[in-house]
């Protein structure tokens, strides 16, 4: 699989005069609505939210899913190293709903990696067909980029990009399972303003601001009193 792909999901799909309920803004929502699989919606949500690999998502064991603390443990991964993956609130809720009423041990999904890919391709094609049909109905020109060349693995890139705004690169490496941190550098595009704010909020920044405040107070105290 090509880890260098940078296909991002569209999240601003609109048709003038059509409500968001009828025309979802998010590309993945179209695909979720289009699938006939009961498991795929949860699998897609978890993949996008966590950046987990396809095999890791479908292999989740109920006994390794800690919904109280929002963590899933992966004892077997592609690089051979076990890791813990934190769950976003959306991923946590999706897994909670799916796991409710199911056995407390064993895999929570029955789909295999190959069947996930096939179901994803079918749903993606069906979503494109529905989108084009809606465009024809409302006399709109469809955007050729929507749903084109979208692969399941792109959800890993989407999830990792999202988490890169939260975790430092060494933390993201543990979450993502990528042993080569150089591969993760492409997810980091901080603006100078963001770095300046982070520096000001850091222990170093707070300490220096406090020192400067005291220096200013000392300078004011040293000023001669007005007659």
C-alpha cells in the first residue's frame, strides 16, 4: 500500500438549494449511507477517527476495547509491536453502540480485510451514482473529484492528519504505529502563529512572562515618586 498518498476526504459537498440532510457535506457520510453492510459504517468511522489500518480495525477484540477510558489495545500489528490507540469521542461512541449487547470476548466484527475493501468499493460507486443522480435532478454539474480514486487506506491518512494537530510527532508515532517518524513529518504543517502561541503557553514561556512581570514591577518601584 502506498503510504505516500495524500488523498483527503471532501467535507464541503453542497448543492445550492439542497439541504445537508439530503446532500451530506462529508464524502464519507455519502459512502456510509450507500453501503448495505451493517458493519461497514462503524468500521469506516473508526478507521477515519483513529488512523488504524484496515486489518487492525476489523481485528479489534472486545476484551481489548476499554470504552471507559477510550482506548483500544492492539496486540498484533503490521510492524509486530503491540500498541494502544486512543479513541476520539466519535470513535468511542461508534464502538460503544456497536459493542453493546455483543459478547465480552472475541472479535467485534465478522468482516475480513478483503471483504471490507470490496464493500467499500461498492458503497463508493453507489454514492457516486446517487450524487450524479441528484445533480441531474437539480440541474447541477457534478464535481468530478468527489468519490474518485478514494481508497480505504486513505482513511488512515485522514485520521493521522487529524491527530497530528493534537499529538507531538513522537506521540503520534506510538498512536499510528509507524516506526519511521520521517514518514509522519508530512502531517505536520504548523503555522508560525500556532507555534508562537504554543511557546507562550509552555513552561518556558510562562516562566519568562512571570520574570518579565516582576522586572516591570521592580522598574516601577524604582521610579521616583511624583512631587
